[in-house]
C-alpha cells in the first residue's frame, strides 16, 4: 500500500466493524442520526433516493426511514470495508429498497447509481480530501441535494492524527487518521449559483460523551486517542478540536 493510501485505517479496525454491526442489530439510534434527519426535515420533504457514503452496515437508515417527513424511495449504502457491506446486505436482505456496495468516497463516479440525494455522517473528515466528491456533485445534474455531518470551521485544516503510540516509524505516513476541517467558502468554491448552502449546529449528547472511557487494555494502543470527549463545552478527540456541524446543499430548480 502506498503512503497516499495509508489513510484507510478502517480495514484494520475489525473491532469497530463489530461495534457498528451491534448498533444495527441492537437498534441503537445514534444522536447524530437523529440530528441528520432533523436537518433533512428542515430542508426538504421530497421523495429521495439516498446514497449514504461511509454507511457502515446501515445503522443510520432505520432512523432516517422512520423519521424523515418525506419518502425514502431507496437507500444505497457504500462503505470501504467489505464486512460492513456484507453485514448490511445480510440484515436488510428482505428490504428491496436497500442495497449496499463496497466503494471509496475518493472515487465517487465508481459508486454513484443515480441517487438524488447524498448523505454522509462522520466519514468525510477521515478521507484525504473531499474535492473529488464535491466536483462530482457539482457536475452531476441528477443530484438534487446533500446532507453531511463533518468538521466545519473558519479555515481549511488538514490533520493527520498518529494512531499507534507504541511506534513512531514513518510518522504521518503510516498508522494515521485524517480529521480534516473545511470552511463554508471551500464548499462554495465547488458549486455554482444554482446551489444554496446552509449550516446547522451539531446535536450533542454531552452526558453520553462524558461517560466515554478507554478500556485499561487499550489506554496506550490504536484506540487511545480516538474517543471523543468534552472540554469546556467543545468536543475534542485527543488533542484535536472537532467542530462538528451539518452542512446542507440544495440545488435550486
């Protein structure tokens, strides 16, 4: 694997794949999923075909499907981890409106299947760049809207978080996670005047985050700096401030 591809630590993280599948099976409703569908309801009630980028096994879909004021005509979950795709297809096997496929956000033309709306929660900060996706959205007239939960600030910042505290070989070339922050102006730079952009605050469960902890056996491991926590009202992951927001793009007809 080249250094340019080493951002994809997800395939190493089999335990997190199990965590996501358990959330789906146990019907855990994520606060951020409710936040996402709340923003969707504020902006549209159209019948939508959804492309969910970084979908995991589809644990956000039941929340969206049960709470969206319009109709979810279809749901296409795309994830870079093969097991997430398999888990999603297995769980939703009886639902002909739902499908999953393996794919890379950095190559959007390979994963797009004509959907009218793109959603993504918590994934886009962790890929090297959103430029390929935004260029694709701008150039694809059948995409009517997008709803993203990501890190949005006053400037663009590329962050590489080193993951393995017990090894510093090839620092920031291997064993790292992106936590990139983008600005609203950066989004505007990809879109013409037919698009409107809005930003909504994150939905935060402070009590839940305050209860986050690191198991003793993982305090100095791959997971030690990846648990979100509150610091004076702001969310941090390790030393990094995480300004989560929802950004919405609507193509005006």
